C-alpha cells in the first residue's frame, strides 16, 4: 500500500493533480470570460491580477458575490466585472 501512495504522490512528494477533462476545457475556451456565469477563485485571480487573499477579503466585505455548490466556491463573473468597472463621477 505504501508503494502505491508514493506513485500517487509523484517525485516531489506532493500530490499530483488530475488534469482537467478535455470537454470542460473546450467549453471554457468556447465561452468568452465576460459571458460566463461563474469562474473559480484561481480564474478570478488570473483575470484581475489580484491575489487570493484580496479576493477573499472582497468576498468577506460583500463587494464580490460568490456561490457555493457542494464544497466548491465559484465567483459570479457579473459581480467581478461590476467590481472592476471604473466609477462614474
């Protein structure tokens, strides 16, 4: 059993992540980001250039809306786009 665990952990000792399903990647690339309903925290970080800590701070301050499905937290893209709109004078 220990041997199998090492194989799963990989060379560096960290767990290997399963690559995303090709179908999911095809859907994500087919829908422009601004038209998507939700995105992951990591995708929101990439799109905005903000770090995870800042995103969670914005979520805590209710400036960024999310939804949770099971244990997965998804950022509502409309909320993210609204947050990044320049303020009108």
